[in-house]
C-alpha cells in the first residue's frame, strides 16, 4: 500500500468511525462492555458485508487466474 493509499484509508476510517458513533445511542456508550458490543454490532451490520464483497471479488479473480493457468 502506498503512502497516499494509507492516508486515504485513514481518512475514510475516521469518517466511518464518526458516522457509526453518531448512529449509536448514548445509552450504548456507558461502559466499556457496552461500547465493545456497540462497535461489534455496527461492524457486523455495516462493515463486514462490504468486506464480504471484497472477499467474493478476490475469489472470482483468483478463480479466473487459476482457470487460465490450468488451460496453459
């Protein structure tokens, strides 16, 4: 990852964090355990489905590469 990519990633992560924090009710932020639960819930609801898309794309690309190599 280039320095520019790292910086862009950090900016996006900070923006996502702000949005998810604003979307979390104050009652869910009253203890470390509740904060951890809220973060996990937000990650599962909003972030992990997108990571799943990344994994799907990687598998498709690798599958295509594997198919091409086996035909050589």
